[in-house]
């Protein structure tokens, strides 16, 4: 006789994003949300602006500062130095950044936005903030602020985590 599948206790409530596993493990939920956000943003910025996520992040990071070297950019946007160097090379080829070697800061290559890079990064900032507003449109501002606080707290805990046990 075939077995019947049973419904969750409260069948009127659909399982949360990520299913039962995400309900049991908040990290599964966070990773799933992160993947979806990244995939959506990556597709959008590639199709609309011909930019990778690394290039997009570099442009926004350089918009908020005068100049940074590869190591500083790597730390600011949380991407490894090799990926930063590759993205900078593409942005330089496309005339959006200028990369200069300097001796005043060691042998570092210093990246700055060109005029075209400044214009594009200003547009990207406006668009990304609009996308963020649409994402959070149904979430109360106080809840959004609390989420930000909790995520920063989680990021700090992650940086201090002992993963050997």
C-alpha cells in the first residue's frame, strides 16, 4: 500500500524560503538569500551595464574615496587581490579607472576613477539604491535598521569564529 505524504502541522503556512532545512538552520536561509541576491544583481549589472559584480563593487568603492591600492580595495570590497587586479584591468581597458604605480605607498598600484568612471559610478549608486529600496519596500524602516545591526553583529562574530571545532 503506498504511503501518504503528510502535510506540515500548519498546512496553511507554506515552508519558508529554502524549505525545511532553512527553517532548521538559519545559515542555510542566509546562504540561500545571499545566492539569490547575488545572482539577481549579477545578472542585472551584466545585462544592463556589462559589469561583473567585482567591477560594480570596485566602481562604488572608488566613488566613495579618492584612490585606493589593490590591497585596500581588496579589503574594502571583500574580494581577493587577484580578482581585484583582474577587474581593475578591465575597468582600465574600458577607460573607467586609472591605475598608477607609486613609490610613496610602496610598490602599490593606485586606482582612481576617470571622469567617465565618476559618471558611471554615480549612475550605478543611484540604480543600486533604487534596487535596494524596491527590495525593502514591504519592510518597516525600523526592521531594516535592526536587520542591518544584526547582520553587522553576525559579520563580526563570523570574523572571530573558531572553525576548528
